[in-house]
């Protein structure tokens, strides 16, 4: 393992995973691990899904890549099926290769079409490894810290008389990029009234509403898309991770009106793999599997088991500070100590006992984001083992 550059700050935890099937990973000794992180939230319908394996081999045998000047009907057909999820029959989309890229393409489109200098976003969002949204330079972005809004009483109206919203330079903002649940951050969900108000103000000035659904999309939060919890409609949506089920495809989607504007003011963006047929059919097949197998409906039942179990754990352990759950996107906030040693210990013990959850370095939070196809017994097993570990650490 000396010749590969690994992500700094993240330990290489398991160095011998040789096989993956649905929600289980196996090492070379045959030891099984339940993957509650779904390969950094990518395997929406489980590792090695038979229909994805089949479509990849069929399409690869025909044509996986021929360059963006040489296409065929399968790409157009995949686009139509994905746009239909948003009701954008006359919209357009582009197939790309990573979540970072789909966000960046959406941002470039908004920047191209807007005559205002700034885009707005929440300060705890994550948008990718590169590009304008990841760097958020002050001359391009206004980042709003919504933490005071988290405690805003339900009955208080959200409006621009509130000092927090009054601080936003809406007259310079041409669009709002929302991550509807900060998955790479602290798994927090901004209040609905705040998001609706921001969208209303931005839209009133012909601004764009961009949604980053890289982690919250394709069923993660119990609905097809995370923005649906907010009763808002998007102009631009970025999909990644789960839309490829582990295959590196992402999609940026444009509502019809924006798609029309892009005809005369195109985004100048050339990339060798854009609109590759292989990625396009994988994305289409993921959507078909989720729809035909009713995986979102199924995931809500599993989420109820997960939520109930985690809340019980919180009630029973003083060392659990908070539980946050929306669909199959959950976080367990553990007691915070100076070096996160308690969280590190719990995380390690879970892995030793065969349960993989996410933990961000420097944090005392565990993240649980299993595939929609996970078996309830795996969730129950995880709850039991986590309870035992916490009881042993009381
Ligand atoms: C919310 C969110 N957006 C975008 C990205 C970037 O996706 P990718 O790593 O596929 O480029 C990530 C990655 O973790 C993410 O969590």
C-alpha cells in the first residue's frame, strides 16, 4: 500500500476487501462486514447489483465510449427517463463523471446565465473536490451561516426583518445553491421555512435555484430527492454518487426554461467522457431498479427501524448527545472529548464487530447511510451491537 496516494487525514481501515455483495463486504479470510456507509454513499441499490452488472457488460460490449461527437439514441433515452423524475419533459441534462463535476457544471451554467456576481449557499455545505463551489471565493459566493436559525421557534415568521436574513446581500445574488442536508458536514437539515423564504426572495429577482442532490438524491432521505422535503422546485439539479451505484457517472439536470436559455448562452465545458453511453445506461438502470422494486417505499420502513433503534440508544446512553435521521441518512453525535477518542473507540469497535459506519476525522459523529436494499436484520444487528458497545463503555 505504499504506491498509492490516499486521502490525507483518513486512516486506511480495511486493507483487504476482496468482494462486495449488496450491503456486505468480505475480506480474503471470508470475514463479513455490513456496509452502513454504502461505499461513501454511492451504492444506492447495493454493491454489485445484478442488473447493474448486466447492463454494464451489455453496454460495454456494444459501445462504452466513443467521444461526445459520436453518440446514439441510448443516451437520449436515458436523459428522457432521468428528466421525467423531475417532470422536465422539455428539459435537458448532461452526463458527467463525479458529484463535484455535476455541481460545478450547474454552477457554471448559473454563472453564465446570471448578470449578478454572487451565488448564495449555506456555510456548512460541501460541494466537491474542486471548482468554484468547493472554493467559494468571496467574489463569487455569499455563504450563509444558518446555525442561529436552527433554534428559531416554529411560530416565528421567517422574513427579511430578521437580522440574520437582513444580512444577506440579495441584490447581488443571482442564485441559491442548496444542499438539502449537509451530508459531508454534520448531517443537519436546514429549516423548511428558511429555505422556502430564501427561494422566494431569490426567485422574485429571477435568480436560479440549484440543488445539490449528490448525496441526498435517489432515495437517500426517504423521497426521490432531498429538496422534496422543502416543497420547492429546482431550476438546476446535480446528481452523483447514488445515481451510478458505484460506477462514476453523475448528471446535471436543467428545467426547460434554463435549458432553453443555455441554447443561446451555452456553458463552454469539454470533457472526454461527457455523455458516454455506458454512464448514461447505468444511471437509467439505477432509476429503473429503484422505481420497479419500490425501493424508496421500502427504505422508509427500514428508516423507521433505524430511527426507532437510534432514539432508544440515545435515551439509554448519556454518552450519545444527539441523533439525526432523515430516511436512510443518519448521524449519531457522541460525547465530544478533546481528541475524539471516544468516537474513535466506538467506531473501531463497530468495525471489529463487522459494522462499517462513517466517521469524519476530527469529529465525534458517526454517519449511517446504508443502501436502500439493506436488510432490516442488518439494521437490527447494528443497533444491538452499538447498544452493547455503548453499554460496555458507560
Ligand atoms: C454533498 C456532496 N456534494 C458533492 C460531493 C462531491 O462528489 P464526488 O466526491 O463524487 O465528486 C460530495 C462528496 O462527498 C458530497 O458529499
